[in-house]
């Protein structure tokens, strides 16, 4: 998961979308979660807020969120929208992995 392919460039829109969908399926399968992604205006003109949340698979979208990550697009990071989507999944996977490795927090 989250393995960046050396030939994949942020301006490769089709490749980024394929990586995004593959990563989504892999995260749900490996961690037994259901992911939900939302997009809404950020309150600043021309900026959208993307948020991805994970829930336990057996509880679905009605359960308590297990992990959450949000970002804005466009941002100072030079990337395409598709790359931003993929980055959101890389970040949520790291959060889920760390929460499982350190259930009481890093100490």
C-alpha cells in the first residue's frame, strides 16, 4: 500500500486515478474498513476541502469514525487534482496503520 510507482507522475491523470482506486480497495481490504470521501467548498474562493474518513467495516458509515484526514486543493503543493486524491489515501492509510500499531498513542 502506498507504494509510489517510479513511473507515475503527478500530471499522469489516468495513472493517478487508477492508483487512487487501487489504493482505496486495498486499504478497505487490508484494514477491514469502509472509506468515505467528501468534497466541499473551503470558505475561500476557488478552494475545496477534501476529507477522507474510515469506519469499521462491520459498522459502515453509521459507526464511529476510526480515522480522518482532510486537505485543501489547490494548495502550495504542486500537484494535479488526481494526485491530491491519491495523496489523501496515502495519508489516511498511514493514520490507520499508526493507530493500530500504537492504540494508546506514541509514547
